[in-house]
């Protein structure tokens, strides 16, 4: 019986650690059209119509939920590049992702990003 309890405990810890989420708060911007078709740090070409983004440290392929703090709109993107390299900015979005959270007119917005560790 104690083996069963220990096994269940270990299993519970494994699943809880797999789903831990991290959050960052800062500013988001988006890629200028001039980067369309250019290589990203991951080797992929930047496509303005894809839901992708740049982050300084997250592994390539990480899925990130981006929430515009002004209007509450959300988009999920995949990290495929490095950046932004402007103080205070935590993520650069593709044009399509920026449109989905109404970032185009402002150019920069306060966001919260969430991702699994």
C-alpha cells in the first residue's frame, strides 16, 4: 500500500512540475515589413503572416501567450528569433500577431506573456 502512495505522490509531482507557468510583464513591439523573408536566429525565414515572435532567452519553439494589458486581447505565438534589443521590451511579434492584439497603430504596448517552464 505504501508503494502505491509513494508512486502516486511521485506521479503527482511529475505532472505538477511539467505544467508550471512563468509570467513576464513588459513592452511588446512588432517586426517591420522590411524583415519579411529574412533569416531569423533560428534559421527560419521571418514570415509576417505567421504567429511567431522574438524573445531574448526562451528556447526556440516555445509557445507564448501574449496579452495586451490595455485591451485584454490575446494571441499565442511560437518563439523563432532572438530580440528585442530595446530596453524594456520583452517580445517582438510578427505583424499578424500584432494585428490580433491591436498593436499596429500604437507600435508598442504593455503586455503580459505566459509560457510553460
